């Protein structure tokens, strides 16, 4: 904002990849995806380990590798199976694998082409989720910037890092930024 009294803030998408997985499988998206699966399928597992298990299951962690991270308190294979069912990962994998077999490529949710190394179907879900996540982030940040420009705000973007945008927020615009986020970004 080119003033000494502004502050740097970061805005990021909460649980973007799990939310994308739920959304593309037309499943309801709770406020807290980790709390939801803890309550339904992974009772007793610490939240930090649930996050590791969810992300690992989405991106292809082996049961042995996950077991090392979970310790003896929970069966890694049971955990992976529950997560894959909860988030619809297997049905997404089947759909994307069929698309890859038929066309030699897959498209992300927005229709952007994704090249899969050596046609290896193991990469279909992770590449699809990550590619879709990039587009969700860019579209959301673009909407935020358009709104800031139309309001002639003094706050300015600094940079984007994965699913987060960093802004230099003018002190008079803190509440306005919060308002835009509540109104526009979901």
C-alpha cells in the first residue's frame, strides 16, 4: 500500500485438496473436513495424524509408509480405506483412468489438459486434484483482485504461494478486505 502503517496478511484456502475431492464427487463439504472424518471414521486418531492420513491417501501413500507416521495406534490400511471411501477417491480414480485409457490424457475440473507421465494411472487423482486446486486458487484470487480494483482500494497484492495470496493491506481497509472475503470467496 506504499505506507508505513499497513500490514502484510496472507489469505489461503482451508483444506483445499480435500474440499476439491468432495466437491467433484458431489459430496457435502463440512466446515472442517478433518473433524468430519475424525467423527465419522477415524475416532481416536489425533487431528495432526488425520491430516497426514487424508493428504497421504489422496496422493498415494502406501500403507507401510502411513503406518510409520501413525504408529501402532491405528491400522494404516483401515485408515486409507476409510479415507478413500469418505472422499470418493476410488470412484474419481476409476473415472480418470477410463478417461486416460480412452483419450491418452485427462482434463481437470475446468477442462485444462493434464499430461500423465507414461500414462501411469497412479498419478491421475493427485494431478487432477492439484491442477484443479491451482485453477480454483487463481480464479478466486482474480475475483478478489477485480473487486479490490473496482473499489479503488489502496491495498495491493504482493505474491501468490500455492493456495495463498499475500497482500499489503492499507490500515483503513482491514474491514473491507474481510467483507470481500466473506462475500465473494468460498
